[in-house]
C-alpha cells in the first residue's frame, strides 16, 4: 500500500506543489497590502481637501464689507456675489454674470495705487498659468480714463517701456502706443473701467458699492456666482498657496 504521507509531500512529475505555510504567509502579506492600500485611498481625499482649505486659509480670506453682503448686513462666506456692469476698452458693457459657469477672480485696483502696481506682475503670472474656459481674472480699475489705466499696466508689467511725459505721451493716443509697444500680446486678464462718481473721487462706483475704501482688494467667485474668498490688500498670486486655493474652486463640480 503506498505511503499517503509521501504522496502528499512529494511533487508529481511535471506538477507544482504549494507549501501550505507559504500560502498562509503570502495571504497574510497580501491582506496587509490590501489594507494599507485601502487606508491610503481613504486618507488621500481627506488630505487633499485639508490641503485646499489650508491653502485658502493661508491667503487670509475674510468676509467682505457689509455693503457687499446680501441685505447689506455682515455675512460669512459663501454668499452670492454682488453683480456689476463695467466698461471694456471697446466701450462694451461687461457684467459679472456674463462669466457665470466660470470661476472669476475680480481684482479691484487703480492706476494711482503703488501697491496695486507691485501686485500686478504676480497677478499676471497666475492669470497666464490658470486662465482657461473655466477661469478668468477681471482687473476692475478705479480710474477716470483709459489712458491712466493703460499707462499703469505698462508701468507695472513692462517697466522698460519709455512713456514720454509730454503730450501726447500720457494722453490716450500716447498711452495706446506705449501699451502696444510694451505689451504687444495684451494682458492675460480682462481689464474693465470702473469710473469714480465725481472728478475728485478716487474709488470707482462699483468698488464703492462693494464697500471698498482702499485698493487692492480681490474677490474669488465660483461657477454659480457665489463669493468664496475675499482678500483685502495685495497677495502673491503666483505662489503655490494661491494656485492651490484657486484650483480647489475650479475643480469643484
């Protein structure tokens, strides 16, 4: 009678014998691997969400002035953004609601604001990197004339461009010529004019309606028209923190 134990432990010709101990150990290792992978996949979305929130918090978003809140009362974000209509360089009226379906960063600024000038290169860099069918930057200038706006953009983004001080250097024709020479490709953000109410006023009517008394200030608005971030004073818009914050709003469904 053949030895059953021998048959069970000896490989048949051309066959493969698996040691039970190897199977047990291998199965345990595989199970640990599956559990580690499951834990990783469970943690990643939460970690990514925390990173996004930390990025926006790092930009020091704060509630806007009560005037920009529904009913004019103090509010916490998110809230519907106050709509506005401004003028582009062709004299066309452009409204905030025209951008519905896109994420919008509205940058309130002015030609006379040196802090705004210092902020513009980083804003331009970020807009160049992120502007798409899903995102647009709108630079809303509190200025009386387009000549002042164009010259300020050249000063900020193409400082080597010479702008004659004598007329027509700083009049509209001279400003257009300087802008064409210094910024032949234009800017990666859309510029709109927000004229102040009176000739001695400095803050544009739209900015004033938002309760803004000094510039720069910026508003981050989601695809549905809700104000998601509000930033008083300048920011380094080219920083990784700013990009992560903005992308977190762009990536929302």
